[in-house]
C-alpha cells in the first residue's frame, strides 16, 4: 500500500468492531446508572452535598439552589444515557 492510499479494509474492520462493542458498552453503563443501587447512591450524594453546604454555613435558600444544580447534572447525564439516538430534551428550568 502506498503512503497516500486509504486503508479501506482496515477501516471497515475497525468500524465493524466499534459498531458491535459500543452499543454493548452503552447498554452496560445505562443499566448500571438506572439500577436501584445507583438511584440510592445518587440520593445519598445529593443529600450529602446539601448537608455539607448547610454544615459550612451556606444559607438554606442558596444551599437548596446549589443542590438543585448538582442534581440537574445527574438528570442531564440520565437524559443523554436514555436518548438512544433521539434528540435531547429541551433544557429544563
């Protein structure tokens, strides 16, 4: 093969492997994120985050606002993981 030739066969084989493995990997990540254990872990993380802010003297209203922003990061990730090729949802306020 010359220096300027495109390795079509190798690229095709690589894409075959990627198209086989990536969907399985995404499914495993999605299943681990949407499990009961993951939900409990997210609840613990959000609760700990809020408590940490309060313990550090952040006013309740600001701690609540920051905690909602923290939780929205999990929601965005969940939206991305559940899209399955669909367009993302409009941003929630």
